[in-house]
C-alpha cells in the first residue's frame, strides 16, 4: 500500500502473538493500516495495547506471526523501522541533566538525523517550551517534560506515529498542538496507532476504531458515521469481563 507522491508504505501484521512466561498478551492479531490512517485502539488494562505498540516499535519481538512496517520486516529489519517511526509512550525517556533543547538535539544525533537549521527551536516553540528551552529537565514539571516528548514528535517527519496514552500530563493547549500536528501528519500520508482510555479525544482523532480485549482484536473498522455514544455502548458490550 503506497500513497502516490510519498514514500509512505502501509503497515501489515498477520497472526501476531506475544507470550510472556507462558501467558499470552496478544493472540492472533491481524492488522492493516494505510497511508493517512489513524487507528485509535481502546481496551481494558492488560488487554495488550502497549504490547502491540512495542512490537510495532520493534522494542518487543513477537512470539508468533509476522509484520511489515513501511516495507520493512518487524523482526529482520528493526533498524530500518526505527528510522521510520516515532514513539510517544508513558515514560518521558528524557535525560534529566540535559536541557530541553539538548534532549532534542541528542535524540536526533543518536538516530543519525540532521534537523534543518532552526528545526529544534521551532519544535520547542510550537510545544510551548520556548521560554524554558535551556533549562535542565530535572527542574521542569511533569507537564513540561511531557511537552518535550511532544516536541520530539514534532521534530521528525516519519511514516508512523505510535502513541501510548498521549494525553497523559498534556493540558488543553498542548493537546491542541498534538491534534493539529496529527492532522498535518495524516495529510502528508503519515499513519498513527494510538492506544488510549480517553474516549472523548481518542474518538475524535480516529479514522479507524479498534478494540483489544484479552489480547484479541475484536473490532477494527472505519469510524464512518458511528457516534461516540454508540461506540461506547459497543465497547461495553464487547469487553464485558475486562482483563486480558
């Protein structure tokens, strides 16, 4: 699946499964994501959402199944995939003794990226960090630290965004920045997989809706004309009993 005029190729996984010490966190997940699509993934705690994101990010190897991200194999071409994705996860993964600016520059350097002149400053400014760009991270609030991870997301143009509970510690202003950036990312043909419990904001971002329960993908369909109340009712019906 290639979108004309871009290098973005879709995501395909088949029969994806992951077991931890004999317990299956994911079971037989099939997934296709086309350029310009945002899949928002809902599910109870322990349903496998974070595990799926980590596999797509090549941070965890699948126990079973196969997958291709932007033309690169999930297992055999992990380095290629890591250059084509960006992650926003629960933890900040920041260096506390470096400044916000230094964190972004260092993250780019270890990936071998060379941001355009002024790109780091522009990303920090857009994330609302212009006035604290040169302060050490350890002196900043959790909300400001989260904005640094948002700025890191804004800095790169990649094929796939993997966002795990992206609204954590984001205020409404920063949320608007994230949503606008996601819209631009989609318009460029970029893809996103977002795991969240936030029905209101997550539903608004989705072009596709998915539900994971007990490690199985039990719903995956275009948002279409579905309303949020109808989806919440469907979610409650399909996940009754919760858990893995």
